[in-house]
C-alpha cells in the first residue's frame, strides 16, 4: 500500500477547503531503530466557512441562500438552535509503526514514495544521527502529478493535492535525546521544519537531518513502554487488515479441485 495513498481518504474534503489546513508529520525515533510516523491533520472551521458556503451555493442554483442546505435554512440559525458556545479545530490523526525505521525508505523501487536515503547511526562523536532524503520528483510521480506541481500522468487520486494552495506542512523529528544540532529548528528532543505544500512540491530534494545526545531522559522509559504497547496493538490491527484484504483480493475457490 502506498504510504501517501493513506492520506487521501483523510484529506479528500480538504481539496475544496484549501488554505485552512495544516499537516504535521512527526517521526518518533528510538535507540533500537524502531519508531513510528504520526500524521496530524488540522483544519480551522473559521476559514472553512467561505468554501462551505460556496459548496452550498453550487447545489442551490449558484447562490448561498439558494436552498442547498437542509431545509433551506440559514446554518447560523441551526447552530444557534443547538445552543453551541464554542468549537475546536477539526483534527484527524493516525500513526504507522515500524520495527525498523530504515523501512521508511520502502522495500520496493516500484513505489516512488519512500525516502531516497535513510541514515540512523551512533556516530564517532557519540551522538545519535538521523538523516532522511526525499526525492520530490519521485514523490510527485507517485501522487499523479506532472512538471511544475500540476496534475498529470493520469487521474491518480493524489493528483488532487496539486489543487491545494496555502496548505502548511510541518515535519518533526523526535529524537531519543536532546537535539544538539540539525538543519531545522531545535527544541528539546525535536527538530522541526515548516513550509507550504506548494513549496515542498516545487523542491527537487528535501533533506531532514538531526543529531541528539544519547543521555537517557527521565520521560523516555515511560514513553518506550507506551510505544511498545501501542506497537503491539497496531500490529494486531495490521494483521487483521491484511487478512481482510487477502479475503477480498484472493478469495478461496468455491469448488477446489479434487485430490488425485
């Protein structure tokens, strides 16, 4: 399964709500070379109103009050009747777990959405060193996009991301120890990079690199215990998913051939 394809079902609506979404991609890296990738998608309902009114108008003869909403009622009136006094951001999150974070590079050259290069080591300075290089030209091909970040090469679902203007993307490396240097912004165990989605897609190559000390921080023991529990549960769900997919795409034959 393509890693980026997992995002499609979560951000499909955001294609028409562009400019009001942030994506935070967090990589948790642990000394035993295991870890997880967590994606957090946040949408601001205040900035979504214009897009939602436009959608409603498209179903109501092109006018916001054209009857596109249920019962033709002004949504403000509906909200007031519900007695709502506050509203949070809209957030969706999911995590992918790895026994070996070097697998972030992918195991198949036919799937052009993995990392071009992954380095995880304890270097000569006694520091943990992580380096990940993404080839964005290959990433765009995997997303069904052509040159210049435009849709192309077929109607691949991820090509829809090219229509998303103003979407902010944050990448965070969470290292085992305090980050002592990186090519991003450092705070505690984190190194962070922020950009717009359009700028990322127009970049040829992305390099994320950080060094951290190896001192065991007090919170690490509890965090590692939690990670191992999460990982075991996630593995059970993953195996259940694979079993279901095998049942769909490789169903047993109704009349197996008789033994000879």
